[in-house]
C-alpha cells in the first residue's frame, strides 16, 4: 500500500463521517458494472507494468493462444493462475512483467481463411501464395483479436503495450536465425521418414493435432503362402497374418515373427509370395512380433506404419528404399517396384481396402472369422469385428495416414540433453515433482522432430534448392545465392511447425537476437529487456503441452541463451465436467467461461479456478461453487458497506494500528497468520491452499466473528483496526478477485487521506505485528462457547434467540477472567444471561464445552425432554437404517462394478450424509443424558 505511512488514523470529525456516509457503497454488488471500468483504467494508466527499473524483476510468459482462438475453460484456468502469480509479485514490489501475445497457428489460421473462401465459392489455389497470405493478414487484422479481448474480461493483467505475434518482423527474424544456426551446427537436416499426414489438408501435422477416436472396424486374417515349397515345422505351407488395414499390403516388404516362437523358427529367413502384388517378402525375426497376440506373425509395411518403419530399419531397409503406395490425398499410386495392379491405381484408400479383401477371398487367401448363430450353426464372416483406436486430424477431420516423405527434422535427442541435466540439477524445478518421471521418460526416448509443414501461412523455411539437388540454407535469398554461386535456386515451399517458432517465446519476445527492447512493441524506454527478464521466473502450463511446447522451449532456450528459459515449470491439470469426464462438444458438456463471467462475474470464476487447483489433479467444473464464490464477493461487499456505515474507512498505515482490546489484538494476529499462510502457499504454488487461507479469513474470521464481536463498540481504536484489517483483506484477496477489491479499495478511501495509488500497485501487507497469545486464547474461547451453544440449540430444536443460564463449577482462573471481561459479548452472541460459578441444579441439562470449561445448561422448562428424546431416537434409528443399507450396497462388488459411475457416487454421498447425521443425532441424545 504505497500511499500509506506509519501515522495512526485520526478520529473522524462529524463532517468527515457525514461525507463518508454520503458516498456510501451501492447496496447491491454488481460485478459487470465494475469490471469494464477498472480494466480500462488499469490498462490506460499502464498499471500492468509499473515503472520499477530498480526493483527485482519477475517474469512470466503466457502460452500464446492461437490467433484463431476464443477463450475456453482451459484458458480460463491457465491464465487465472498466471494472473494470480503476477499480481502477487507486483504487490510485493517487483518489476513484474507478463509477456503477452498470440500464435499465428499455421494450420488453424489457414483453414479459417480457406473456409471463408469456400463459402464464397472460391479457393486458395486461385491465388498466388503472396496474395493468399495477404488475405490471411487481412483476416488477422479484422478478427484475430477475439481471444485477447476475452482475456481482458477475465482480468488478466498482461503488458498489452508489448503485445506480440509470432509473425511480427522481429520474431520472424529470430525464427530464421535459429533455423539457420541449427542447420549450420548439424542439428537440422532433411530426411525421409514417416510423418502424421493429413490427406485433406495435405500436410504433415504434429502429434498434438492428432485426435484418437474409437471406430468400429474389422480384423482380417489372411494366408501368406510360403515360397519355394518351404513348409513350417507343423507342415503348413503358409503364415497367417492379421491386419486392420488390408489396403497396406500393396506396400508390404517383410513378414516379422518372434525369434522365440517355436511355430516359426524353422522359416526365419525364408520367403513368402504376397498374393496381390506377387512381391517376395523375407521372413525376419523381430521383437515387435508378439507370440501371444493373434497368430504371432505380422506383415510389415515400413512406409505406412510407425512400428513397421522401425522394424524395416532393423531389418536393414533404408528409408529411401521403403515403398510408398499413397499420394498426398491418400489415393493409391504405383510403388517403386511397379508391383501394384493397375485396377487399384488412383483409387481412394478405403475403396481399395474393400477390393483387396474381396480379391484375397476370391483367391482363397482369406481366413474367415467363424461364429455360431442361435441354433449353434457355424457362420463365417470376412472379418472379426473390432473397436479400433483410429487417428484423425483434429482440423482436417479425416483419418491420418502415416506417410513416408522428405521433411525437415531437428535432432531433438541432442537438444534434449541439456534440459534433462537442468531438471536433474535443479536449475529447472518441475512442480509438481511427480511430472519429472514423465518428462525424463519422453526426453530419453525422444524422436527426431519434424518441423516442416506443407502450408502457405507460417514462417517459410529459409532453404533454397539447386537443380542438382544441392541445398543452401541462409537467412536471406542473397545469402543463399552467395553460397550457391551462379546456380539458379528455387526456395523451399514449406513453412515451419508452429511449435518451432513458439519454442523461442521466452527470449524472442524480449528482443533476441538484438538484446534490446527497441525492436519490440514498447512504450519507448529503449532499455534491454533481455538481460533483465531472461531467464523467466515461472512458466504455467497445462501438462498436455509439456512436450510440444515446454520441453522445446527448454531445448531452444538453453541452446541459444546458455541459460534455462524459466526457473520453475508449474504443470496444471485439465478442467473436466462435474462428473469427471473430459469436456467435448460431442458430449455436450463444454462450459463457456464467458457465460460464467456474464452470470457470476470474473472474480467468482477466478476464485473457483484457484480454490479447485490442487497440484497433480484435474479441476472438476461445478457451477454451484462458482455461484458460491460470487456470494463470497457479495459477503465481503456487505461487510465493507457495514464498516463504512459505521465510520470505518481505509487505513493510511502500513503497520498495524496500536490495539489494547483483546478482540483487536486478536484480529491483528489473525492478519499476521493469514499473510504467512498466503506467502507460503504462493511460494509453494499451492493455489488451493492460498485461496482457502484468504477465504477462511474473510468469511469466517472477519465477517462472521470479528464484525460480530465488535458490533456496538466502534470506538476510535476499533475503527482504526477494522479499517486497517479491511485494507489487508483487499490487498491479500486482490490477486484472486481483482475487480471487487479495487472497487472497495477506492470506495473505502478516507476523504481526509485519499488514496494516491490504485490497489493493483499497492504494497503487500507488512503488519509489523505479531500474534498475542493471550488475546488469541481469549477470543477463541468466546468463539468456541458461542459455536458450541448455537450447535447444541440447533440439535435440540431450541430457538436460536432463547436466553439461557449456565453453571460452571470450579472454573480456572483464565476462564473466570475471560468471562468477567466479556459479559456483554457472552450475553449478545451466546444468549447466556448469566454464568454461575457453582454446581448446576439437578434435572435434565446439556453440556457445552469451551476450552477447558464444561458449562452445564439446565433444560427443564426450556423443552419437552421426553418428546425431544423420542424425536431424536426416531430420527437416529432412521439414519442408522439408511446408512447400513447404503453400506451394504457399496460393499456389493457387483453394484460397484456394474452400476453407472454417477449412481455409485450418489450412493457414497448418501452414505456419508446419513452416517454424519447419525453421529450428530447420537451426540444430541448424549447431551440429554
């Protein structure tokens, strides 16, 4: 709170109090009304990066969302966590920079524009490459800022003055330099390998763009006849193979068996004659063939299956010699050996599948799948029905084809060494630590990274080809020409994988390779951002892009900057539907975060995300809890209104005001403990613990107890303490609920000492106070007494406002002193008209504990004891009966295994409810003796 001093709040004059009341808070908390106002104010005033050149830097970068995107619930989680961190660090006085920008998203963006063209009866190929790219830029200027506008609605305090795009000139320059440098270092090369090929988009795609779906298909079994009169040890003259993709036998090159499989040991090294192509295939021993699976023999098509590709390499087949039977649209083409029959050429792959099955069957090489009908008669089927996990392109929407093509690759295995060492040494801390095993498993087995894409939109690969096949890589065409001499050159048509450019995000956004801010969008200060803000302090990321983005940032960052890109990597889970299922449009369970913001406010959604974010676990969406956190904001609003109406305004002190009363000493100590808990939780990145700490303090400690304890006694000390505590609440809660806290911060400003700073750039609490043990013990005793009495009255059906007497024989000196010091509070909150330090009169009574005291409250004349016992016994029996029945059902393995998950979950919840109710009722009966 940078505008505060250490002077004490002076007593308000009557005129000042009247002015405060005249400017009172609105009766109703309206999130929408305050959100737009404060965000526009923060951004226009440059609050998202306060000018603190001498302060300790703190830097995070946002995972740049696709420029085509709109805010989904995963973005809401990811960006809320980042904003909580950056606001917390900003309040702690750091030069906090949150780098923001969007990704050009090659495939996604190109598809958006192509679909627009299709809607207008037009297509990309009607344009030159340059003209089409101009259209993409036009689209980006008009519609590409949707998600950045939506991030503002969420409250993200990003430094928009430096907003960047992965196709900005300075970023493109960095991308080209990285490619050229890696090529010159032998870490980028061109090779023929299998890729995920999208036949609709006609480009290679990454694993992240492949969506696995369950498809009802078949498992066909075929006879592959042994050549040269060879037979197996069991006398059979063929090997049985099974496949879900019969069409690929047009490019079969081997048959693999396991060396330990006795059925095939005698024919390893022999040949089979493939019935459709007539191609002679060698039988090889390879561990890929599982003796326990099917026939134990596998047909090998190295050019169209990732596992087969590795088998082919182990068998000595070069990638350049592997057969390709598809064109870019997955239609059948002639293979290099000319063995594909003409009837299949030019035909669509699934049509060819059907034809091959029919042809193999007609030639007697199909082994039918036999079942029995209702009468027990054998029925033959061409294939065994199977549910097959099938890869689809998430944007093209068609089945992906493993396809053997010439592409550009990065030597990921070499670049992965440094990041692995960084994690082992602690230079990079992965939170939660459990993700380290997954990280190492993937990095130790990493494959070459295909970085070329057959698109027009993106960073074009800086490579040029001569007619003789020579390749020249340079940052410019003139540079390539200088390398080639007088040879005519043609530029590579491909662009780079989006992940290649976004891997440079932590340092290219800071001006690399110039090491200056002058190349970046900025407010004109011209100072080097790179030296100050690299490495970044933290990366917050979904675990699902650990390998696609996080690991590749680590590779490129360490390689080019010689330092890790960030010191800590926090991996959060997915946001799932309330029942734990993954959200998808097909299931109809997708939740729109903007709809939740419209209904409950951004603060409520943000607090929900933090409260539910427990390390290592997914977040289950629960709209009722979002509503509950809107109610939490409303409770704070109402508490602030109450304080304001009693002459309480914001504090002008950073240190806690002097306190003499126990309740004021206690609340100051509670602030101290809450701040310590918050600091520890934020240091450990325990967002749920941090949210829980401030929630309990605001709702329970301040609103439910402190305000109740001091009601009717708003002297100068209490007004000063209450105003100071309310300020600490606003500061500590601000990272989670920035809008309502900023509004209250200004609304509670003391007219005599108006705020000089917005809350967003205030100072994190420095109470300069400690916990007073005696005050804490006294107030906690009072709270325990009031809570116990209220609970007991509720259990026994006694009216909450009923005034009772209590007896306390032989109280301790401490208890006697607390009771003597707080008669008004005990009567007002506990509704006890007297506490007698003597044995209780005989008769029915209930016992209530508080600290070391056990108070006895007579009940004769208060309730009908017999009737109340009968009521409680009946209710207890009913609850015990229900709990036992549900326990029996849950102990039934058949029910747990066969019932719908939601039915099992409901049974567990009901059992917990009835068990708890039975415990409560038994306790109530015990109170009656």
